[in-house]
């Protein structure tokens, strides 16, 4: 079984990671991962159908603010705002910052 070796268990212990397993035959048990896969598939499909650049679509996804977080995935990961091709804001509108 993957991720059940002593080496992986030691890695998790050393990095204070709590390993949680779910059934591979029951994908709904891991809803967040399944949602991420669904989003990736939709982006890939859109790229193919519209002959759009996959990298630019991924950049737009990564830099779009997630309403429940108030920041984008890129900001959550890198703690900085990435530049975008399209910023989705009206001219003169500034991004609000939280303290």
C-alpha cells in the first residue's frame, strides 16, 4: 500500500505531518482533492476547445481570488501577488489589503 512504509511514516513524524488516508475506491472520501482534479480537467478541456494557452489559463486560475480565503492560491502558497495578464478590475480600482 502506498504511503505506508516506515520511511514515509518517519518523514511525516519529523515534519509534524498528520497522515490521513482515504479509500481509493471511494473518491468522495477526499472531496478537496477530487474538486482540484475536476478544476484541472475543466481548465485543460477549455484550453483544448478554445485553442488557448494552457499556461495562461493556469496563471489566471492561480491568481484569481478565492472568495472563502480572500486571497488567490498563488498568494496562499508564495505569500505574494503574482502579475496577471488580465486583472479583472476596472481602471482606477485598487485591491483592498487586509491587515
